């Protein structure tokens, strides 16, 4: 048995095809078949059901779990050896919300890439709750999002604090008031984030606390989508203050202060406790945590 055989089995489990696996691994289809046959002969069991689409047998699924662990250990070994190099290098997968990816990360990554060109970063956008799940499952190396209480096995560090505000277009009736009470939202058509987001859960809590049944006319998955709809004056919204900095500055959106919404929410770094931190992640986290809060918060 060798690592190449294990990688081939893992790839087949994902592609469900000997041909596609061969294309990804730069191997001929006979070579892929030979590697799987060799594994099956060595362990005296059938690992792959060759009917179309190709799937793993029950024994193959058990084998796959251990194969992924072995390949993961080998990758970690390679990274530890690479860390002996003085220059930080490697690949970081970041998980963050759409608004943070657009508003915050460009400032961070432009500096970071200039300083450490050998470190590659990939960004996946998702809700804050999904960030925790992806970090825990190892699909994301570093999460940047709203810190949702304490989660076992997770290490968090606050970067800055955000609030959720009522925003309207300059043509909306509430745009003419200096401030409003929560009662103003009782009869205001609202465009809100989807229920799995921190902002939506917070808004729902405030509504429930004050006995308000909100008039939700639209639910969207990201702050960027919400902002575009509000700019068209289709409704008001409760979204991150940080996410509307540019629009407030340009005058396409206006914040209407509501005292009941003035609650700060920590935004920070989320990593998996005990996970090996390679040189790339070590450098990135060090730089990120060392940045002052003013670097993240834009002025209106």
C-alpha cells in the first residue's frame, strides 16, 4: 500500500468515476483500476462497486475514513517539514461572511500578500454559524465572523465590535427623523437577512422582546443583497453598521438610530483548538490579532 493508492480511492469516492479520478490525478484509467485492484488484493476485500456510477462498498467506506486520516497525517508531516524554512509559506482557507469578505478582508489581505507573497489564501463566504461548523470539520482553517457564545473545541479572539442598525433609503419616510423608537418598526415593511444569520436572530429577539410582529416582505442571504433592495426603497432593513459604511458615506443609504438596537456584537477570529498551526496560519493570525480595531472599522 502507498499514499498514491489511498489518494486514488479518496478521489474515486468524490468523483464516482474511474475516468474522472484519473483526469484529476493525471493517471490513465487502467492505472487507476490497477491501484484499486492492488489495494483490494492486499486487504482481501472489495472496496469499490464498479457499477455506474462507481461507489464504495460498505468496507470501502470504512477504508475511506482511515485513508483520509492517513493522507491528512502525511500532509501535516509535509507542512511541518516545510515550516523549517524561514519564509512562511502554505495555503490558508478563510471562512467569513459576505459583508466581511467585501468590507474588511481586502484591507487585510492586500497588506498580508505584499509582506508574504508565498502564502496563498482562499476565501469561502458563509453565515457565522456555518463558519463554526466548517472550522470544526476542518473545511476552513481560519474563520472571521460574529462570535456566537462559547463553543467547545474552538478558540476565539475579538477583532472589533459591530452593531446592527435600521437602514433606509433617503426617500423612505423614516429617513427624515433623527431617531426612532422600536415601535416605528411595527408597521414598517422590512427586508431582513435569512433566519440562520446572527443579524436576523438578533432582530427577531428584539422584536419578540417588545411584542412586535415584523412585516417581513423579503428575506435574503447576504447583506449585499439586502442593501441593494433598500437602496431601491423597497423596504427598511436591520443589518450590520459596518457593512453599510460606504453607502452611508455616499448617501445611498441612511442609518436611523433606534436605541433598542444599540447592542454591540463581537467580531473575531475562530480557529479549532489543538489544530496544528502551520507557518502561514501562524503569521496570518499574528498579523490579524495585532491590528488595531480602527483598521477594521470604517468611518461614515
